[in-house]
C-alpha cells in the first residue's frame, strides 16, 4: 500500500474512532444503556449505541460510508460491537479517574466515603468516594469536590479485611494514607466498632483520620438494634411480615383484603430500607379491625376446597389469633409511635445541606421522645390506646402469661436468695418488652451520636464565624 493511501486509510479510521468516542461520552453523561438484545445494525432492539450510529450515518458521510461497507459486506471488522464499546468505556473511565486522582494529589489532603451492599448476584461491593478541596488560583475559585472512584469487590465484610482492601486501593491509586484526613460511612459495627473495625484500623495507620458517621443512616441502625433486642419485638415484626406474605400470596386473598380495607393496604417490610416499617405499620395501626375481619372471613370460608383451601383457612386463623392479643396491640402502638417520631427526624437529616450543630439539635427530638416514653405513666397511656383497639376486635384487654414454665436456678450456697421470677404477665411485658425496647433505642442513640458530639466540640466554632 502506497504511503498516501495508507495515510488516507488511517485518517479515515481515526475519524470513525473520534465519532465513536464522542458517542460513548454522550451516552455516559446521560447515563443511557449501550447495548440491546442483539448487535445487528438496523435491528429494532440493537441498543442505544448502534441506534445513534445509524442516526449519525444519516447526516455524516464518514459514518454513512462505514455502514455502507458493512451492509455490502465489504468489511467484516467494523468495530461496533460490545468489545469496542467496553474498551472505549474503560479508556475514558481510566482517563477521568486519573484526572480526579491528579487533582486529589495536588490538593494533598483528602477524605473518603465508603458504603457496601450486595448486588443482584449476591456479590458484596464497596463504593469508594473521595472528597478534597480544589483550588483554582487562575480563577480564584475554591470548591469542595466529591467524586466516585470505584466499585471494589469484597470477599469478606469484616472490618479488618475491608480496611486492608482500602489500603490496597490507596496503593493502586497512588494516594498517601498520611494525607487522609477524614473517613465517613454508616455506624455499623464492622465500620465503627470499638476494636476490629475500619475506623480503628485506619486510625492506627494515621491518627489524624477523623471519623464522621452518617447521621441519616444511624437512625436505621437504632431501629434495627431495638427491633432485635427481645423476643417480643422480633415476633411482632415477624407477624407483620407474615401478614403481607399471606395476603399477597393469591389474588383471592388480596381481593378479600381490599373488600374490607378501602383506603390503605398492607405493605412489605424491607431489610435495608427501614422506613418501610412505618409504611407497613400504618394500615395495621388504623385499620386493624378491618384486617382482622378479612382474616376471619377467610378462616371461616368453607367454600375453599382442597389442600390449598385448608392451608388458607389454617394460616388465616393463626394470623387472626396472633393479632388479636393485647401484647400485639401494645407492640403495634409502641412501634408506630417510635417509628413515626424517628421518621420525621430522618427526613430532616437527609437534607442536602446539613450542619453538624443543626443535626445534633434535630437528633435531640427522638432522644427526648424516647426518654419521656420510658415511664410507668406512659406505659399506662399506651394500654388505654391498646384497650380501644381490643374493644374494636372484641377481645379481652388482658395480658396472657406465657405457657412456658421457667425453671428455678439451684442455689449454690445457703445464704443465696430465692430466684423467684415475676409472675404478673403485665409487669413481665412492661419490663421485657416496653422498657427493653426503649432502653436499647436510647442507648443506641447516645452511643452512635457520641462521635458527632465530639466533632462539634472540635469544629463547632466554625459555624459561629461571621464573615464581614
């Protein structure tokens, strides 16, 4: 091939590549998907990438010539498939990432924000986000920059392994751990525990790495701690979950529910989205009588035949008996009031601009609410509300003692006192559930926001500075 011809061919393919790179950038900026169900040009489901290539060919002679050669089978290497798309995406991503890291190294000091969650294939992935202050001396602009850097696969979710993974990523990115000044993530035990956690591991390498907890996510962990603190709390949310599973299992059950419950309906629980709990409790709190009637109707519907009909009646009867108890009604009122109060504060904490001092003030509301509720007087008020629900269900508002008999512990010495368990069912429930839930919630709030208090004591003065 003559030099001029070769140069012309190279120039042609260079123009093709420039257009494809520009297309990848546009799709990436708009967060559009690239591929469809096939990779055939002029196919109805070939994806956004090939569709935009076809559009460009309508007005651009360079792309039009390429597609003409492909249609006439004059070339079989057109570089429009998934391999080229992935390669271009990786090249651009690496270039953007290197530019971010170059700015971070120029700024010197930086902070990181971490979070992890399993994907659809049940593989744990950790997101790494970097924050630093970028100074543009030419334009006299100082701005806080925050960039997403990478997804990091995790074989383990222990604090020690995650810390080592983070340090390894720093080496790959050529970021010095000595310049790290902040770390932010949720209040999970593997992230901010007292001993073998990410926070402690990074502090061992650099004592200046200040930890700032996620205040909005903390309330989720407060609720989770309280919801798993005792058997009664665990059983309560188990019944709530079973209600949704039961009614949503068939169209017949859902139709019966809708006949009785007009405005609201049962909602599912979510393990990660704690606010779903308040959505799940609201219809039961205010329409438990209608839900009970729906369960009773199915439990006594003898038109249901076969094993599935017997199963439906049996499940409906068990659930009806489960919610028609004073323990369940008291639990329903207690949890709804707690979640309603916490949900208000959580929404406020999720605002984009939130100062530490303002966040602490807002967090005082749920703390004070929980402490005020922890009294015999407040428990009696809850019983009054639960009694009204019991009258609606036409059941006796009394606590039924557990059928399991507790064994007495043998005394090792004569001077030891008798270990006599409390026999009053009402007192047992108040101590084992009501006070237990509130105590765990209060302690969780105080413990998880202690770090926030320390941050305010160090940096709170900055919020009082008046610029004139």
